[in-house]
C-alpha cells in the first residue's frame, strides 16, 4: 500500500489550472486500459503502458482521459465487475503505477476521470462472499438484493426478469450448509450482483471510494449505470412484461427512480471537499427530458448525451439534436456532451459505412457484426470519410467531446473475431444471438508490424486483423492527410478557437449543408450530401477531406474564419 497523496500535492502541477469549469468544453479521451498499451508483455494493456504513451496523448491535444475500470476483476464484463474499488488489478499494475500514471498525465496538462461502478460489484467482492457465507436475513445479505424463490421449494426465480446481457436476472445460490438457497438480482451478468442502495454500508463505502481516488489526485468520475441504483422492489414482484410496460417517469421499480438523486446530492458534498471540485458525468440511458436531473450542479454536474451516437449521418437529424441538447443542458446549467463511439457500440466509421439502421436492429451495425462483416456490404472508405466530417462537426460544437481510443486512427469495428476468442458476456449469455462488443475493444495498433502491432511484446488478448497495420500510429503520424493528423490539428485549433458556449446557425442554402458560427468568427460547414456545395467565403482553417477550390465536396466538413 502506498502512502496516500493529499489533494494539495497532486494539484496545480505546472500546466493544470484551478478552474472549476475546466470540464465544460473539454475534449475527453476514453482509454479502455486493457486494450491501449501493454508494457509488461502479458497480452493485456496496463497502467505503465498508458504512462509510456502520455507524450502521444499530449500531442493529440486532449484535455482529459476517462479511464475505464482498472480495478481487480475476473473480467466477466471487461472490468465492470469490480472485486475491490480501492485497488488496481494486478494484471494491469499497482497503486504505485497509478500514482506514476496520474502524475505523468498531470505534468502533461491532462486531467484524469475514472470509472465508478456503483450499481453492482463482482461476485468475488469480499462483501458478496460474506453475504453468501452469512445466510438469509443477515446484515451481510442486506448489502445486495436477495430474495427467496417461488415454488414449493423456492426452486423458481423470484421473477422472470431478463438481464441486460440476456439470460435470467436472478441466480440461485447455495447456502452455507450446502442446500439450494436464495436468489440474488443481477441486472447484468451473473458475476455482477446488484447492490442494495438502501443499505447504509453501501452508501458509506462509496463515499470512502470517492475520497480515496480524489485524494490520489483524480479529477473526476464517470458513473456507470447511474440511473439504476435505487430500486424499490415490492414483495410481489412484477413480471418482465409488466416491468416493460411501466412508465420510466421516476416511479419505475428499477430504472431512473427520483430518489437516486439523493445519492448524487450526497456525493456532491464529497466532490466539493476538493479544489477544484471533483467532477462527474452520468452514464444514464434515460428519456432526454430527465437527463438534466443527473446533470444538475447539485448532483453529478454532467450527463452523457448519446443522441448523435444514435443518429444517422444526416443534416436534419444533426441540427435538431444539437439545437435540442444545447437548450436542454442549459436548463440545468450544465454543458452537453457529444459522443460518437465508446467501448459499448460499433465504431462510428463502420456505422456510417453501412446502410441506415435496419428495423430489426437494436443498435446500428449489429446485423453486420452477426454476419461476420459480410452483410450488408460495408463501404469502409465512405464510412471513414463521413466519420471524419462528423468529428470536425463535433469538435466545433459547444460542450465537451468524449472521444474513444482508436477513433483518432480511423479504426473500423473488427468483425472477424473467432467465437473462441470472444470475451463479452453478452455473447455468452445470449447464446451468441448478441455478438457483443469485442470488435471495438481490440488493442490499438501503434506500429505496422510486430507481434501485436506495437501494442506489446506478446500477442494481444483479442486478435488484431491484418488491416490494422495500415491504421498504425507510425503510419499516420507523419502523413498530413491521415486521420491522426486531422484529430491532432483539430484538437489543438479547438483549444485556440473555443470561446463561450453559444453557436448561431448560418443559412448557406441546401438541405444537406449545415453551417454554424461560434463567437470570434469560427465557422463550421458540413456537407452531409454527396453533391458538391458552394464553399462560403472565409479563411480555411481545416477540412476533413480535400477541398476543390471554392467547392465543398460531399461528406466533408470545413472550419473557416470569416
Ligand atoms: C455500462 C458500461 O459502459 C458497460 O460496458 C457495462 O457492461 C455495463 N455498464 C455494466 O456495468
């Protein structure tokens, strides 16, 4: 155990300001640690690997890193099954490595947001193990959600609920005396038992965890499944069909209950113990009009807005989403968040290279993944062209932009992962009906050759396709036309051009062309169509693709100063 660092010793390093609003228009880069860089050659990315790549992150021009879970975990759900909230997985490092990583990031002027997973622990967490050993009715069981089964001998689950990953949401345990016993609730995998947030121990322990990482200098937290913590389950449980039919207006037994905000108001008092206050962003898949509750200044402060992620590459949809979300975030005094890709969805160049989402697709690109990348036909070049245009559009918007590792390399989703190599529990729990999220979690290519394209000395923990070579960092960094160069230039320019959080739409004619101006004369024009459009007057600062005189080609964004 290393010595704990006080906030004072880790703050105000050379390049970090004390500005409490630093997050409002930050560019935040998500690192999925096990797939970023492997320093110790065990096939799994690690904290020392991240530290070694801080110069790369600095050159990229991001303001903060959001680090997905790095805690001890059996990896039943990619680390979102946490064994111990106040330690580092020995497979990926130590607390000393964590301190070195955060120190190096801060010295480079980059803040750190870590993932907190409060809805569920792993089944290896000491509290869950104690709950199994302690027996029904014990205080140890009260920390989770245990129920007796139905049927004469309790052999039927308390309810017929399905987990988010497929398969039943209730699993039966064996009691300490060896007899079949109670059932516990897990909204996700069986290895992820849900906490009971009505229990005082649970509340106190998460306060301790928030302080533990804040004391180590962490700048903020991304809150996993922020909308499910406070369940209110009656003795007579509703069926899945009944649950599905209930409105999610604050009264649903599981999702988005109003009293969850009491927890976040409490956390806010912890965040405000620090200077600058620690920040938080909610992952809450709720109706958009309920999002500001999570983003309020008395609560978490910011909430993910996934609306662009769910949209087609389409001018009318983009305009409506931007207008709506800027107004919505203003209602809580927060800034909005723009996201195209993360570790849970098909990468956006791939989504944009496929026909618009089919009626039977829950998420775009899923049918394509299920077919092993053969059906429908992917237009990889068009997908990347649209993704680059969308990114330049995004990076000019007011609010913060959350980028996902590898999107700066223009990576597509990997469809060709053999079933034997898959890791995602949604693949196993759905019997293969869900292909899972491994295709966006394949370790990054740093070099065009080597056992894992520079990811590490050994083969990567998920197989990398041969086409990763052409996307490698080393292939792109000196190429001014590469996607990496585009991201670097855009992120550095964005820092210089950002002003207040307003934009004004500019009418440039044509349904497929969107244009907006930020204060100071920064104009962004995107041609969502395939027909060339007229380029408005102004000094060209950056373009997502080649320009043709005073013509803006199709599927291209340009930044101008007018
Ligand atoms: C949301 C996370 O982003 C996802 O990766 C995870 O599987 C679930 N929450 C459960 O923790």
